[in-house]
C-alpha cells in the first residue's frame, strides 16, 4: 500500500512539473513574443517579405535597431556575440 501511495504522489508531482514547464517560457521568448504582438508584421506571407526584401533591401523591411526596445537590443547583441565565437573542440 505504501508503494502505491508513493507512486501516486510521484506521478502527480511529475505531471504537475511537466505541465508547468510546458506553460513557461524563457525570458527571451517572453520579450520577443511581447514585441511581436505589439509590432505585427506588414507581410501576411513569408513570400511577400522575401519579395519586399529583394526590392527594398534590408533597410526597407526590417526595423532599425534604434527603434527596438532595450530588452530586444540586448538579446540581439548577445546573439551576435555568440555567432562570432569560434566553436571550441574538446
């Protein structure tokens, strides 16, 4: 009986932990989701974006870095640093 009760408690804990993890987002995702909701894209389809990108260039399609919120600028800065770092072999 003790084993069954322990198993039920363990199963309940695991299922609640998994559901909480599935609902949570990292800070970067929260910031980017909030920014994308506040600034919807002008392009309904990706093909339209690519067409404008080809015609107008990156400056005509993408927002300037100065217009972005500070959190988004920090995320972009970190991604550029990570992209420039060489891969270390062990």
